[in-house]
């Protein structure tokens, strides 16, 4: 089952992530709360299929989203247009679901 795409907090309305707007800690991926919400679920985030946020607990839901921090280095390694961001949520029973990809341009 595909899930809603993630959003990048620091991206502008044109889906551009400017590294000048990203804090030193990295960019915040806003991951929509899944329909089956288990507090023991884990999540990972990928850019172009490469894991940039290793599997970690979902954490605390805030306004219908969970947050994961994507490092500036991961963004630097993926500079360019139409970079595909997605995520995968793993339930404790081993099942997983992937969010639909969302494309962002990453610039200096």
C-alpha cells in the first residue's frame, strides 16, 4: 500500500530546497502519519532510492506528521533537479509500506 508523499519543511512553494535555507543540522522531512499507526513502527528516508536517514523509531506525531532529519551532506550529495524523496514505514510485524515519491530540486 502506497502512502502519501513526505514534505520537506525547508522547501519553498516551487519544491526547491536551497541549502542556504537549511539549518546546519539538516532539512526536516515531514512524514504523514500512516493509516495504521503503531508506536513501535520505524521509518527510513531515501533520495533516489538511496537511504539518507537510516531506519529509526517514528517518534512523536506532531500535527499529523512525524519528523526525520536529512543531513546537509546527504542533500549535497544529491544536488540537482527532480530528486525523488520517499520513505518506508516498517510495522513491528515486519510489514512495510512506502510513501509515494515527491520530487524536489536541491540547490546551493
